[in-house]
């Protein structure tokens, strides 16, 4: 009886293994790229002529970027390899300089002290008498500097 039960279990395991192998092979088939095999774009010999009788809205002036084009420019700054998607490495790449500035001992690890160095330095500058405590007058010096408001061109 044990031999029959063992054989049945072995047969089920072999069938399951074959099924997983078959599914894995199906997932490894190359997927056709939508641009491969498509006809090439038509050759452009000259720029098209404009229609002198055209009507409608004029295109935006160069200094007047629409919010969508600004967002596209922002996306393009992060998409370093121009593949149309932003990877985690591309997104984090813009923060490398800030990270290296905080990593004082260059070990590619931030300790709490390294991370809090700006706050610690600000506290030390504000603590005029060096007693390790801030009076209300000392604390007032820690307020961040605000940028001047742009002048109204009304």
C-alpha cells in the first residue's frame, strides 16, 4: 500500500513540475515590439508650405510653456536613458549630490548625526552662550530665511 501511495505522490509531483516548466517556457517567448516590422516614416524632402488663409489660435509664444510641456520637461530630466519610463535609479540619481554632502565620512551610510548635521549646526549657531539650551531670543534666530516676494508687474 505504501508503494502505491508513494508512486501516486511521485506522479503528482512530476506532473506539477512539468506544468511549471511548461508555463515558464511560455513566459520566455519573445514579445514582438510594436515598432519592429512597421513601415518606415515617409521621407521628408522639404518643409511643408504654410497656409496663408489659415485661421484659428496662434501657437504659444516660446516663453509661455503650458503646464503639460513643463511636466514633460520635468519627466525628461529624470528619464536619463530616454526609454519613456523612470526607474528607481534614475529617480534617486538627482539626490546623490545631496546624499554625498551629508555623508561626512564617505562610507555610503548615513548615521543619525550625519543626517541631522544641518539641524545640529543651526542649533549650535543659535546657542549664543553655549549652554546647550535656547532662550526665546536665541530660538528666533533659527527661523528660515524667506525669499523676497516677487514685485508685482501690474
